[in-house]
């Protein structure tokens, strides 16, 4: 857990005192990613660097797992915190393996243990240790260097990581891939992470909580969903942009928005049985499942279907099918691509779990019942 | 042809003089590296100090060597070394300061600030940063300064023959005083070849000391 208590930094400039960070207080629970977001010069990087004391605070304190960092030797402190910078900063005179082993070596780890750890970490980010361990950074692509930069920070298994625009130097196509990879890694590692970014989409994607800064002051500290739903002030609202409702689509999961109470039938059921069950509003659709519970078709506009024969004679293809674990943005995109106003939701095994229509999408994004 | 014959006839003397020459320059530049590199590192902490030190070192190099040798005679005479090996070595130590200090300072100042921040942020002390990152990165440029010092001072050591330091300059001074072009040319060629070979040897040393990860970067 990281806790900032009225953290303040005032720089002495030629024109007198320049306040860079003013009384910032926030708490990042263990295992979460907090993104410091804001325009350049808003104090987010200064705040980050006060945590590992690359910049000494003018006043206020930082607590890591309850311990006041101001009372710890800064060098000992930094060795216990993973640090990733935008320029990656791999040492060009050292091999990939030596770069990863920097902190373990500083901590006096046994040489063999450090090398084994480096191999394990390279494996984790998909770089074969045999071929990468002894290469030099200038023999790596930008994306590979970035991966090495991240695993180098993880080498001594620090509970806390500070990342200063870690994906900023990578082209947009590779960036999305590395972000996904990093999130998967975080699923397992559960580090407490503070990540500085000026990219709202990156923040929404990566963050458990977002802290928005402006002129050294913390404007709002909230989950991405809450932030997009209720910006605290005009600055935050402007910063989030006029399409913030659309951005909210990516922080809401299909599972949390979908309609679970849906009429399901088997293909052999007589259509006649459907009618009685179709009177409820919002349940004009029946989804047809096979024996394993997988959607194989659906019957729309139940009132209009002739009441003869089995369901399979009247059903349409069950499309599109979206994953319950996906976000609404992906689901809505599938619906738009298919030109339909509903999507069938399935779990990882392909079993039917619910139905998504515009009504649910609007309700989830706006927080209100849809008037359609 | 005459010159060649002279060289062949006097090869053992030439070899002895060459060794004397190497002894003066290598000891002097060796000591200079041990003083100039730490000075170059120390002045990276203050721009004003760096300017002052580099200015003083530049002044030093403008003093004509023959004048410097003359100046040292009364200074070192009380300890019995007014002439000979010791003042020659001291002069070369002084002349070597500028290229080595300047290159050390410039190379360290040019280290990418991002690397310095990464090293600091990972918990390296100042000494560890110097040893693990900054000096290895600066090494090619520092070595270039050492090469300049060596080549320049092989020439200056030739003049030290006038204060009785020996070396290959002996052939040149005798060639002048005895109007003997054979000795003069032999001395000149030997000094030039020594400078060329010393530079090549140091270039190889530089390559051996530089991390392979720095290949292809400007030195």
C-alpha cells in the first residue's frame, strides 16, 4: 500500500518559489494500479519521484506499507521499489542479463540465483532467455527493450513499482500489445503500481484508480468508471473530453450490463409454448440452446412467429456472440458491425449467459433506465 | 641509403633510446591518467569549477616545453633533479592533464541523463553509478584523450633530451649539433614511428576495454 500525506514540493526558481506539487494526499491499496494523469507540467512526475526520493519533498510524507519513507536510507528505499522510465534507460554497456540483474547484484544476491531469476522474467515476457540473455540493448527492437526495462524493475520482486510513462516510447500498435501483456502479468504478480501517463485511453485501460492532476493539485481520485460518470469539476470534464460517455463503454463489462433473465428453449420445443412466455416487456427474444447450453439460434419477434412446428424451424442465426468478460466497447462494436440491436453473451466455454440490447447498454453507461 | 646503413649499424643504440623514450612517456602518462581522470570526474559536480580547471590546464599547454624544462631546473635542483628523467616526466604529466581532464569531463557530462536517472532510481550509490555505468560509457572518449596525450608527449619527450633525459631526441640534438643528417633523420623517423605504433596499440587497448554493447556509437 502506498499512502501520500499532504505531499508538497516547492522549487526555488529565479523568480522565487515555484510550487510544483501542493498538498497531495491519496492512498493506493495493495495490488492496484493507480495512474497519475494530467497535462505536462501538472506535477504528476514530480509526485512520482518524491515516492522514491529522487526528489525530496518540501513537506508532507510518503508511507509504503505504513513505513515513513523519509526515515529510510534513500538508496535502500530505491532498491526496494521497481522503477521504469519513459526512455527505458537500459545500460548499453551491459547485456540484457546484466541489466536485469542490476538490483539483485546491488542487493548481493548469489550470482546463479540472479541469473535464474533473469531467465524466468525473460520467459515471462516472451523473450527466449537462451538467445536474449547475452545480447546488448542496441541489438533489441524498441518493444523488446521496453519489455526488458519492465522486467528489470521486477527483478528483485519489489512489492511496489513506479512507472514514468513506461509505454510512451513505443509505437501505438506495439503499445496496445505490451499494455495487455503487462496487465496479464499484473493479474498474477499483484504489485502495487503507480503509473504516470498523459494518455487518457491508457489510463482508462490500465488503472484501478486514476488521479487527475492540474498545476500541482490533485483534482479527482476515483475509479475510471466513476471518473467518467461523475467528473468532479470543469477541468476534469474538459480533460475527459466530450466523448467521455463513449469511453465509459470500455470500463463496463458485458457481464455487468447484460440481461440475465432471458427465455431459453431447446430446438425441438414446439413454438406454441413460446407465446405464453413472451408477454413480458423486453423479452421479445427467445434464445435456442443445445444440450451443452451453447447458443445455436434465436427466435425474434415472438408475436409474429406462426405457432406451428418446432422452434428450429423458425430460428435465426445466433449472431453476434460476445464474451461476458469483454468490455461493452467491444460488444457494441460487434453489434454495430453486424448491424443488429442485440448480442448474445457467452462465457469462456461458449455457454449462453445473457443477452445484451441497446436498452442495457444505455442503462449501464448512463446509470439510468433507457427511454427506448 | 646512408641513413639506412646508420640505422642498421646502430640498431642496439636505437633500441635502448626507444626504451628510454617509452619509459619517460608511459610513466608520465600513467601518472597523468591517475590524476586527470579523478579531476575530470570531480569537476562534473560544478560548472564553475570545471571552467576554472579546464582554463588552467589549457594555460599549461601553452607554455613552450623548452621553457618549462628551463623553469624546472632551479625548482628541482635543490632535490638533485634539476635535469634528467624527473623533470621530463613532470613536464609530460602537466601537458597530459588537458586532453585527459577535458575528455573525461566531456564524456561524463554527455552520459544520457535518462541512464543516470535509471541508475539512481534503481538504488546505485554515486560510486556505483560511476563504476557500473558512467565510466564504462565514457571510456572510449577518455581513452581518446589518453591517445592524444601519448602522441603529443612522444614529441615533447624528444625535446627533453636537452635536459639530459635521454630518449630518441638524442639522435636529433646530435644530428643538429654535429650537422649529421643521418642521426637527425633517424631520430625523426624513430619518433614518428613510435607515435604511430603507440597510438595503434592504445586503439587496440581501447577496443578491448570498451563494452561490445557500445559498438557503432561515436567515440
